[in-house]
């Protein structure tokens, strides 16, 4: 059982200069919102439009449409009792191939975030919530003669990848750019080595990778009717994309999600929303099972986190 609280009043309004209308809501009384049941789903919650304008929340729900799921393979990826761990290590990395690199944010986002698809040929299987390690090319500046250190990135796809065949994995990468605080100019010598390497990669480029690693962020599947509360800012949404694709996009015979998934996503502005079309499609297809709250005021997100993380079982 998961609990939290809020009262809100919904109204339809265009957001961030877009002509797309969404349901916007101001949140009050956060301590009284309950996630433990679905009785609130069809209820109009109390509202304060002034608070909405100040905090800039987007709580979205849309009309239901027909449901369809994508077939995945190979299904023997479901047979393992335990998640794969450290199949490839820094001293013996796997050479994978870049499939595509696409900008994942709009022109007004502060900074660039890329969706990077990697072909591992089915040789580096993983579970949702795990990470890959990437070794950028070049010499380690702190250890001459040695390769660069491994950088960990949460995997932003399910075990079947974006191609649904178990041969690819996706990463959500924010390009790290350093600007001199005095001049305001970019200093390329201090830019993030690995993030720029990945965002600059082209289809066909080779990369060295390790992993998969991590067991803490695995998607709990023991109870398919559980309530899951996911809280993220920016690229922290990466593992949750994998969760949600498994819940709502893929036809996995031994996992039929019938619970409730809440995603609280803190971003700088509407152009910074990651995987927005994908998440909106889940709202259309599964209005009883998915809720999305975009928060453009990070203090509100951290308030929700501090109030409810300790008491909520499946709160990430």
C-alpha cells in the first residue's frame, strides 16, 4: 500500500506556448493524497488556480483509446531467476555499435539531452532498472597510459530494447558543457568527456561498454497490481521509461500490469520534457493505470519526495 495526499482543481490550458491543451492543476494539502486505492481517479479534486500559476504543475489525463501492445522476443529473456550482473568488466569490455543518436529535447531546453540507441547483438542482456558502463576513448588524464574511467548510465529501455528483439539498449544522456563563470564562454577542455562522446557519436561508431550493473532499481514484479510511484528530474527518468514500456507497451506473457503507476517528473520547462509523446500515449490507452505529473518547479517535487519517500513501498 502506498499513501500520499493532495487536493487539486483541474482546468484545461495550453502550456509553454504550445497549442496542445493539457490538464493543469495546482496542488495543495499534499499530506492528504492517498495512492493506496483508485477511488480518487474519477474525482474532481479541490483547486487553487493561483497556486497553479505559481508552481506550474501539469497533471495530465486524457480520453481512453484502443489498447495495443507490441510483441517482443526472445521470450527466454524472461527465464532467468536473477538479473545478469557484470557480464563485461572494465578490463574486458564489450564492443557495441551505435544505432542512432537523436536530440530528445526542444530548442528552448537548457542544455542538450540525447537518446542513444546501442546495438549489443543480444550479448549483454539486462533487466529494467540496471545500468551500463561506457568507457570513452582516450587516455585517463589522471593515470597516463590507462584508459578512461567507466561512466555509468541508467538504461532507458526494457530488456528487449527499442527494436523489441533483445539486441539493443537505449541511454538518456545529458551533454555536460562547462561555461567559465567569469567570461560565460564554453571551455571545451572541461566538458564532460563521456557525455559529449556519446552525443557526438554517429551510427556505426563503436563503443566500449561494461555491465550490466545494479540491483537496487529493479522493477518489482511480484505483485502485478501494486502501486508504483516514480519521482525523477531530467535524465533521471531513464529507468522509468523502461518500467513504463514494460507495463504498457510490450506484450510480455508473464507480466500483465494491472496496478497504478504514477510518474512525477521535474523539468525546467515544457521543452525539457523527455519521452513526452510516449508517456502521453500511455495516458490515452491506460487512464485507469497511469498518471503523469510534470512539475516545472523543483521545490514542489522535492517536497513530495521528502514527505512520502520514507512511507511508500514502491516509491523510487
